[in-house]
C-alpha cells in the first residue's frame, strides 16, 4: 500500500479511538497476509562490551558504571541448544559493537557450530552493529541468516546530534552497512527510535518511508527511553511524554504494517518500558515477532541500553499473547515472507 508523507504524518499523530482504528486496520492486514502468527526469537545478549559512544545508550563506552561481561563460547552455545530444544525456531545474538579480529573469527566458528549441531534447524539472527563487508560475508557463510541494524534516524542532522562527531559514528557508513548486509545475502532488518530529541513527526514519516524505499525484510522500532547515565538525558524535558512516545511507536508499527504487509516486525522490548503490556499492544498494532530474553539472569541488569525494569526481561510474553488469541509459533523459523517474495 502506498501512503503519502502527509497522510503518514496525520496518522502518526492520531490518538484514542482514531489510533485504535488505525491499529485495528494494520492488525487486519497482518492477519490477512501472514496470519495471526507470532514468531519467536530467543534473545541472547552475549556481551555488553561496546566500542561506540552513542549519546542515547547506557552501554556506551564512556559509561564507567556498567559492569562489562562476555559470555563464554560454551555458554552461548548451550543457550542456543536450550533455545533449539525449547522450540524457539530462531535465536537472536545481540551485543554492543566489538571489532576485534579474533573475536570476529571465533564468533564465525561458533555460528557454524550452532548450525551444525542443530542440523540447520535453528535460524540465527545477528545484531552486532557495524562491521566490514568481509566480516558480514564471513558471518553469513558461517550460518548467520538475518541481521538487524537499526538506522536509528534517517535525518542526518539528528544522527549527528545523537552521536559523537567522528569516524566511528557516521550516518553514511551506517547506510553502507545496510547495503552490504543485503549484498551478502542476509535477511536485512532495520528500524529507528521514535520520540528522540530534535525529532518531529515529519522525521518519523521519513524514517518509515525509508524502510519501505530500502525494501527491508524486517523491522525493529521502538520508543526512545531516556537513560540517566547518558548525554541525551539532558534533553528529557524536550521530548514527547512517555505516553505520547508509546502512542507514536505503536502508530509507527501500524503504519509500517500498512506500507509493508509481508515483512517481519518485532514488538520491541522498549514498548514494555512504557506500558505493562507494551509488547502485546505492539502485536495488536501489526507486529508479528517477539524476542523472549534467555540471557542468564546475572547479566541482565548489566545490559541496560535504557533504564529498564528487570522484571520486563522475565515476563512470559508468549503466554500473555496467547490470551489475546494469537498463535505463538513454537518450532517455526518465521522467515520474512517479504524476503522470500523478494528473492
Ligand atoms: N532508548 C531506546 N532504545 C535504545 N537503543 C539504544 N539506546 C536506547 C534508548 N535509550 C536501541 C537502539 C539500538 C538498539 C540495540 O537499542 O535503537 O539500535
Ligand atoms: Fe554501542 Fe549499540 Fe549502545 Fe551505540 S546503541 S553505544 S553501538 S550498544
């Protein structure tokens, strides 16, 4: 479906019964296109080490309050087997940005081992930031199936304001990474934060149109949540209220579903930071993927991109969704239908 930028701006801003109508419409499009299905990705936050310094993120290098951890290869492998045995269908390996050559090589080996030991019956989603095209190619050949790299914002001026101004944080480099991921054959996911400082409705509309234009296969988008140990905390009074950010993020999910009926859309954990049933609301607005967290509990409070209540990471979101009449697809890969159609 094509929707004009002006219409998107109006839809983003809808509230109450009008917003409910928008989300119902998106939910119907999802049900008609890919069914009332919710796919699972067992989330493994395997290290919170990060070489970057994004102004919004609690894991930024300059935040000395974070206790850094790295799970051992054996531990990651065991978690992958746990996910396989418990029929999650996919795992999502998420980390900060680590570029060390040894790490990159060993990580490839680990991916190959997971693939082999599960007889290719487990999909691997990677979310490990910006890497060279060679690294992406290597990881893809080792067994990575999908890659998530949020563009964060498509307005280069905002991008510059929410990142340090150096080579490590470059808008064009990030765009190039998305293209490289596509070139080496990943199912490619992107997305953005909604309710950022400096961002207006037009920016969010541009972000949504970018996802359509780039023809992404999957999306993860969520509300921005201020974190007291980051520079952007200063701007906390210059952003929409928590409820408005929740509504904007849910409207964004719904609009994206209308723009791209057959992609996979994750219902972001950050939605749960703004409402008890945030992720359920995301599914009812048109998302079709959830990522239950299986990271060992001792690590969870050290993986704070934004300040989150640890209880959120323990919520049994699959069970909650069944109460809403959703079909939670245990044992299914849940590949992006859009990727299949694109190929
Ligand atoms: N609020 C919301 N999302 C955040 N992320 C990082 N910091 C925050 C925050 N303060 C998101 C970014 C990143 C993903 C891993 O987490 O979009 O891509
Ligand atoms: Fe690192 Fe990602 Fe956080 Fe930026 S958003 S500081 S790259 S973990």
